[in-house]
C-alpha cells in the first residue's frame, strides 16, 4: 500500500512566521502535489512537482513556495504566514502513467 | 477557463440510488476520476473513466460521455456510511488533476 505521511495533523502559527509543511511518500512516485481545501471551494492546487528539483505552479501559488530535494519528500513553505492561509493542506502523490492520486491525512493549519 | 461543476448537496435515504453529475470544461482532457472524502479524512480514489461508457465497481458506478463533457457517479443500495463528500476530477495532460468543488451526500435512515 502507498503511504503518504504529512509532518503534522494540526499546526498553529502566528502571522508572519515561516511555516514548513512536509510530505513523505514511500512508493517512489514521480509526481507530488500540494492542495489546500476550504469549505465550499473544494481542493485547489498550489504547486506540483513531477521530478526532483522540478516544480510547477498550480492555481493558487501566491504566498507559497515548494522544495523537492529528494524524490520521496515534497515540502510546502509559507514564507510569511497570514490569516488567510488558515486551511487544510493536503499532499498527494501519483505515479506517471497511472491515474489514482494517493492523499496524505492532511495538516490543518491555523494562523492567528 | 477550466472548471468542473457538480451539485453542492444531495440527500437520500438508505437503500436508495443516487446520481451525482459532473460537467467539465478543460483542455487536454484525458479522463474523469471520482474521489470520496469522509469528514476529517483524506480523499480516497473511487473510479476513473478514460473512455465513454459505464464502469462498475460494486455498489458504485461511474459514467463518462466525452462528447457531452459530462460524467456521473451512481451510488446504489445507499448505506449510512456513504455519507461523505464526493469530488469529480479531470485528468489533464501534464499530470495535474482539476477538482470540482465537491458534492456533500447525506444519507438518512
């Protein structure tokens, strides 16, 4: 079974802090994704990566950056957290040629 | 723009059949997926249609019509545990999925 883990289930940060959310997968998948999920808005793609050191902007990249130094790890960085970044953040992976995305359990981030 | 439209809420009773529709407008369309998400949980994959027609997996079936840019998820013999949010997602060239906003299904006894 594919396992996708995220560094925290719940996180509380203050406005202006730098926040790191980490995602690790154990199935050697090329593609990794970061989404945020808000009520009534569904899942919105922030960034994705199809290879080590490669990244592509999704629909809402503003205020975020990512890092992928190793194939199994994809980090989402909030350079200066703001209250409007309070949300559920979901990491997902997917193997090239496949069609099923595997999601991590999510990190509920609250910025106060 | 690229978008998927699905109803925001659907209600049904145990044992009934419910259909959740999804219309899409995307470029480089490869196929349509469906995901289920229970409260507090992560989305989990249900089905994928790359070709027109019906795919059946137990009580759940999914349909795609590429010419109509339309698909649906059919849930039969509804159970209380089927209460969840259901998302359609378009598979595009370039690997990124585009998700609809989700349909909340409430099943009552």
